[in-house]
């Protein structure tokens, strides 16, 4: 596993280390879903439906940030539980995935990008690293 999640009462941090772009985004989806569901998404019944997610930006860090944030939002609005995609599509400035969907729906918590220093990236492939911080809104 090339990702980690650390939590505290007010938020969580996802760390990623990847050798390839494919590995980075596959692990980003797994980490995002684990973070939003509070653990690995439980298996369920599937009829082949998917939920599209996309990240876009000028730099890899921007694409990654929007991609993970879109995974969070998709988990909250999807009619079921989301799972890692079978494939990813890479275009210039954009990454797209269709996340597998199963039922029943698993509750998804709300996570927002933390303020200052929420997203940091360093290095380049084959030694790319990213840290993404999120806060748990208080209601």
C-alpha cells in the first residue's frame, strides 16, 4: 500500500507515494473512499452501475486535489457505495474514472479541504509524494 491515512478529532491527512501516475490515482481513490466511509468500503450487490469522477488542473497537485475532492462528493451523493475503478483515463490536465457502485449505501462523512497548507506535493515520477489535509466540519 503506498498511501496512509492519519486522523485526529478535527480532520484527517492522506499521504500518497507513487512510482507511476496510474498508481497515484488508484491509491488516491482507495484512500479517499476509505477516508469518507471511515474504513474500506463494504462489499455489496452490484448491477454494473458506475459513478464518474474527474480531476482537472494545470499541475499534478491541482488535478489530484480536485480528483480526491470529487471522490468525496460522489460518495455523499451516490445512491450506493463506491469502490475503486477498473480503469482510469488520462488526458492533458485531467484524470477521469468510473467508480463501481454497489448497494446498500454506506454513510459517507463530510470532509472539506483544510485551510493553509492543505495540499503539498514533491518530487516527480517515479518518486512522487503528496500530502492532502481535510477537516471534518463541526455542525
